[in-house]
C-alpha cells in the first residue's frame, strides 16, 4: 500500500460537517478502489486542507476521487517520516522544489538548526515527502504559525506556505 497526499483549496470555508459529508459521499468509490482515509488537516480558516490516504497506488486514488465527483487540486504518492509517535502537531509547512530534493540533506539542515526551533518553542512532528521528491509537508507543534515561519527562515529551510490546522480523522465522525 502507498501513502497518498491530497492538497485542496476551497473558496467557501469548510467545516467539520462538510468534511464528514465529503467522506460519506466518497465511501463507495473509495472502498471499490481500496482507498482508506487516514487523516486530514483543515486550515484554521477552512479554506485549505491536506488529506492523507493509503491506497494500492496513486492511480487508484485518482480513480476514486474522479468517480466520487471530487477532483483534488494536487494528489501525490509519498512516504511518511515520523519523529514523534504521539503527534500533537498544529502547524503545517508546505515545501516545493524545482528539482528533486534529497530528504537526508533537508533533514541535516533542519537538525543543524534545531536551536532555531527550540528558541521559538517549535517541535518537529512528522514529514510527508513525495516519491518524485518535489513536494514536502512538515508538521510541527508550536504556539502559532508565525513562530514556525521565523524558525524556518532562521534555519534557512525552503518554505512555500505555513498554516495552522485542526487534525480530523474518521474516528471523529463517530462523535459527530
């Protein structure tokens, strides 16, 4: 099975009931293509969301989305790198590269700049890194998004976007 990541933007802010409705609407197609929803990260303003799925391959996920009537803006296969098993992340950093990046090189830069993170009370939690090595999403626990922006800038890390999120999982639907 492959980790699949979907990035979407919305003109009208999404709410939790909206996410649950999207999930319910797609269950049949997702089941047919063996695509399992693991978690989503909804921006605090409701206008951006990243979803993590597991599927046999990226094409299975694309078919499930297309057949459910929900076309993602960006869908890519990747690998999950975990620093903390008990994640309480609340800030997401998006990175994009013009040429394929080397994960170990990026991790070395971040490790060397660990003092920058500590000074701003930022803790690295997890990374999702695309198999084509052009996309990376990093999850952090921090007081706010600005603390992460400053720490990333001081560390010399490439950053496309930084935003605060709420984590949503299928288990949250049970308490809806």
